C-alpha cells in the first residue's frame, strides 16, 4: 500500500502526463499500453518506476525489473529513472536486455546447474573463432541449429551434446566459451532445475516492465512467464503498428496472448509528442491498412495545426532524384536545420541508394555517413564516454548535452567501482590525473596509435573489469580491445579530413553529419526531416508475402520525422525500369487531397 494517495502524486521532472498515461502509471496490476511513435512510452515506464519507488508501493527489499530489446534503450531507461528519482531509489531498478538478464541469472546462480553442464566462472562470451571451430559452422543460423540440438544436462552421447561439452569445459589452455543462445538455454535450465532460484527471482521482482513489447519472441515470452510469480505484476508497452521484427521471431499475436494470459488493464496513449499535425494525420490514415482500430491520436499543442510537410517526389530517374533531394536538403539547412537532424532512410542497401547523393552533397560541403559501425558510435554509451573524456582532457568545453552524457556515464562507472564516500575524493583526484595523462599523450603528436593509447589509458583508469561490467557489450572476449582500435583509427581518419581533434570527435558523435540508415536501424530514433529513398516495388521485393510487416516498415519510416518527410519514386533506377504496382496502396494514401505535395520531374 502506498504511503501517499495516488491522487497526490505528481510526475517527476515537471513532466505532464496525459490521463491514460497517468492511469497506467498508478495502476498496481498488470497493464498493457499500446502507444504509437512519439507518445512517450519510455517516459511512462520511467515515471511508473518513480511512482512505485517514491510512493513506497515497491518497498525494500523488493525491486523493479525492466527489460528492453536494445542495450542503449536499457541504459536510457535506467538513467531516466535515476535522474527523476535519485540514485538511492534507482538502485532498486534493474534495467536489462533479455540477453543481459539471462547472463545475470547464469553469472549469479551458476552453481545451481548440474556439473555436467556448468561453465567455468570466467567463461568467454561469444568468441566467434572458437564457436566456429567447435561447431564447424560460421553462419549464425547454423550455429543456433546445432546448439538447439543439445539436451541438458548433456547426459546423452550425441554430437550436439559433445560440442556443448567442448565449449562448456574448454581445455587446459582454453576457458569455457559460450554463445548468447547458450546463455539463454542455461539460464532457462537453472530456473527449471532450481525451484529455490526461481522463487527468489519471483519474490525479488515485484514489478516487471517490458518495453517494445511487440518485438517479443516465444522464448522471451516463456521467460517472462517463469519469472513473474503470483505476486508479480507486468507492465508491457508497445505498438502493433511497429511490428517489423517478425523475421527475427517476434510473435504475431503478442498482444492477444498477453491479454489472455494476464488479463491486464489495457489503455492507449493518444498524444503524439514528436510529429507535426500533418504528419500525425497521415499516420492516422494508415491505421486501417495496419489492422488497427481508428484512435483519436492528436499532435502536441506546441504545434500550429498547419505544421508539417509531406512530399512525394515522382522522379524520372535516380539522377533527377539526387538533384532534387540535394536541393531540398540544402534548403532545409539554409533554413537552420542542422545536418544531424536530417536523415536518409532506405528499405535496404543504403550504400547503393545513397551513393550518388553522398557524392553530390560532399561537393556542397555536406557529409553523409552510411557506415553502420561509425553511426553506432553515437548510440554506444562506452564510446561516448571515451570520446568525451578525450575531449575534456584537451580542455575543450563540452556542450550541455555532452556534459550530461558524460556525467551520466561517469556515474555508471562510479557505481560499478562501488567506491565508498571516503574514497570519492581519491577517485576525483585520479580522474583529474588521468585527464592530465591523456592530454600529455595527445600532446606528443597525432596518429591512430596515439589515439588508441589515450583511449586505453582511460579504460585502465577505471580498470578493464569494472569498465566491462559497466558496459556489458564489452564483456565479450577481446571486444574492448577491438573497439579501442576501431575508435582510435576512425578518429584519426576524421582528424585527417578536418585537422582538428575536437571537430573529429564531434563528427564521430554525429555533429554536422547526415545519417543514412535502414528502416530497421532507425527504430527508436527521430529527426526533424526524413528523406525515404526508393518507394518502389524493388525495395519492397517481398511485399506480397509479408504485407503486414512491410506496411509497418512504411509506418516506422514515416513516424521518424518531426517536421517533414519526403518519399521518392524513380521511374528508372540504375537504368532499370521501376514500378509501384505492388505497393500502390502507399501511393493511394499519399495522393489523397491535402496529404502530400507531389513534385514531379
């Protein structure tokens, strides 16, 4: 029972919640929230955590478990909770990916496994060479097939079981080596064979959150069913209109199953905080084709009702497309839009669709980046921290946003080091000395090797183990060293272009760079303006077989935009005739009166 009335509770951070969101926050039973893009799904979960912790609905020693599908999303949610209700309360909020949660179970309760399938404490995670050597397969799906053939506790003498044992027990000079799929299977086995462990998890996590619920697979849903006991409640948030992960095993009936099994309070969020009114109107028109009931979704009151631009560029060929898009991008930039607030989207083959556009914009002094490894830097908390640490070491004043990121990530590292109050001053002194040391290294000259040495110096300051614990992505053997090498050499490449370390770092962080990405990569992101290249049958080549998923992909592409979106169609691309016959339903929506400005060339 809460210490205060739910009526008295106010959202943290001055956030204003719509009525449906507030009702979902203060509900103490199972909740299913369906919400479109830009509706504040992640913020709802952060506010619910604050409500449960601050109102003493979730009292110590009980905890809240949040599960997201991407590592950056899990970190983002954790940091939102910390910033809204403070460090002390946030310590009882655990935010994981599904794989991260399974790893936690394995690491903490490894001894609950029978000896016949118990890995060593210092197992290596996802070593590609070792996995390929033992399993005799390099492709992920082939490795997964072999691993799924194993039968725990590996008593039978089968070939998959033999491979399991070789990976589990290694050799004199080789530690246990596991894939993420093996970790999932071992974690599930612990919960099956150790009832005490299962009861502990069920009793600790009084509340469970699931973000992007529409992407849930069968094994993930089964895991949720195991860890939520009779006293646990689940809050799931998602959007059926963004189901673009069916290819990866997402359940097509995820929402129906949740309603049947958990009988939750169901509600929808009706405010789109992201997109301008004309874009929101277009999104509503797509509900019918997506099998969604019409909802009175509306744009935020901060917009003028006339705001928002939708364009359909009907071009004779890709040369005409390039020329028109370049002109529009330059126009946006002259009106004050930063390059990083403009995005190039493609259904697939980004490098192919955006190659000419990249060349022509380069001649105008505008950069496009389609290299996913470089683009991922700005979404990698560890890479952000390392680059900002270098920048600060050089005495460069960080922007308020960069400073916030730096502070947030630093706090993660500090907690991972588990320093006491008495040690805090010493840690501060060590950080200051590290800045001087890094500055000294960078002062010796600029090269890829110098950058790598400086980055490694930062990692050593906190300790490689602590750094890897703070950033689980780097618990994979050798991954941290590879990332340092990649960052160092990429940073030097940028430096060679601009001859400024500060500008080079900013470029890697996305400043003054237009990202060119696929629809799947864009999920969860937002930009002022989006240019979707290739609204053509050849891009949606499998439309007849997966209409619903491709409709959702179109919806996701549209919903990334805050101020404007432009779709392009070329009658000829790469000297090949293109058609829009199969995906004509998209055009039928766009050409409705008052929806899109049609530009022809």
